[in-house]
C-alpha cells in the first residue's frame, strides 16, 4: 500500500517531453500507489500512431479526454470520441491512432508500469537516434513487446 496520500493540483506531476508536440505527465506511479497502478496524462498531436505492441506485465486502460482515437485491439478497430473508456488486458495486442485534431487521454497501467519506459523513450528521441534495435530493447526492459507496425487501416 502507498504510505501517504497524493494530491496533485492542475499542472502537477512529472512532465515527460516526447518531442513533436507530444508530452506526458505522470500523475501517479508505483512508489505513490504501492505498486497498484500508474496514471499518465498525455497530449498528442494529430495522427500519432505507436507500433502494434503487447504489455506482458500490466493491463492498460485509456480514457479519452479530448479529440478522437482510433483503437486497434486484437483485430478489432473502434473509433473512440471524448468520454470513451477502453480496457486492454495484459497480453493483448493493441495500438491506437490519434485523430486529425490531436487529442488528450489518461492511461492507467495496472499494476503500476511503463513510467520508466516513457522516461527512456524521451531520452532516446532527444538523442536524435533512430536505431530500431534500441527501441526494441527499451520496450523489452519494460515487459513491452513490439509486434508490428501500425495497421494499414490507420494510414
């Protein structure tokens, strides 16, 4: 269990600059929640699309705050407007594409996961590298497996 309550006012949290108009803010992580969950808020540019991936150690939930996201989960494609909630159990292949006006969302990882991944990914992007093997290694350190590109239907 967490040892102390956490209160973050608007704008609070650990900001992670991902470059290109994409930023994440860690609102809660393992140390604050006793490992129960991590919560990240993101503001993402239009058409952002991570590769298809699987989280081996945590479920991932999405709550769309603004904009629109197309979710691809286990072969199903769903357009999710603001107010949508999506739950992806651990071990399930998924990705998303941000809609044409950009978007913001909350991600919840249960149990706590992925904060270190985004910190390392930020440093990787800031270095200017495009070494795909290193991207795979970073993902692997956080029990995330890259299993393919963004589905063609997203382009």
